[in-house]
C-alpha cells in the first residue's frame, strides 16, 4: 500500500486542510476484495476499516503532527497490506511581532548603544528575526530558540527620526511589525562636553580681556596740570 498526501511540503501550516490517500497496486478485478482502509497516527486509529481510501482533516493543528500510516485489508481481514510511515510536521505561523527600543537617554547620542527588541507571541520555533531602519536591514538575521530577539548596536547620526521595524519568520510564514519612529539623535556626550569646555574657556578669556581693559583704564596715570 502507498500513503500519499495532496500536498507534501517539508512542513504543513496550521489551519490548512490535509488530505491523505491510501493506494494499492492491484488488478481492477481484485480491488473489490481489498475494500477496507484504515488510517493510523503514531499507532493510534484515526479511521478504522472504511470503504473510503481518503483521510481528510479540514483544519490541521500542531497536535496533528506525527507519523501516519494506512492499512488495506480484505473483507475477512485475513490479508492486509500496510504503507510506509509518512511524517507530517504541522507548524504554527508566526504572529504579528512587536518591536521596541531600549536606551537610557530620551534622545540617544551618536555612538550610544541602543537595543532593539522583537517579539512574536505565537509561532513554531525556531523563529528568525531581522531588524530594519527605513527598509534597510540592521545587522544579520538572528535565530532564536525563544520568542524574543535583541540587537545591540551603536547609534548613527542618520538614524534621526527614521522608521524602524522588525520581521519574524519561521518555516511556514513571516510577519513584519508596525513601524516606529526613531528618536531624534543628538551630538555625542563627548562633543557636547567639548563644546561646553570651549564655551567656558571663551567666557573666561572674555572676562580676562574685560578685566585687563578695566585695570589698564583704572591704573592709567593721570596727567598733572601744567
């Protein structure tokens, strides 16, 4: 006997129909003798001694994964033929992921480290995550044995106010998160510090110049009347 499916990809997506057909190579005149079909999953009966050579599951679930086999038998059951086992792996599509951004400052500075997080609540593992900024991928695709992936990366000046998002995919589907706006990027703390120092020095130098002019004027010798 031969067990075949309507579609045989490596993985089956949850929610889709599954049709398994049990076939046997016999002369047409002898087919009437082999008129009872049974289907098994992991050794448990799913359809017992039916005239129907087809097993139909309208919407497969993850729990339907397993090893399937069919048996063709004569009416008296004395002669039976069984098929090879057929492995069915049902996978749950990934859910719509959510993307978040972690950073200490309200407005991150150039060179600061920020962490992008992407989470898909549902979906068969493994799930692969990718992060995007205005459609351009950031880093490499990340495989996660969990439902959350993170990317730690340094801020660039051109990221200011751009849209960021993430994508989650597994063997049967992929989904993209809603885009979010990246915060305004400020100058690095070191640059701001240098500007502050320069402003302070400038103020001090300006004060020194004013003080010098004042002292010169104050101590200028007075002319005696002739």
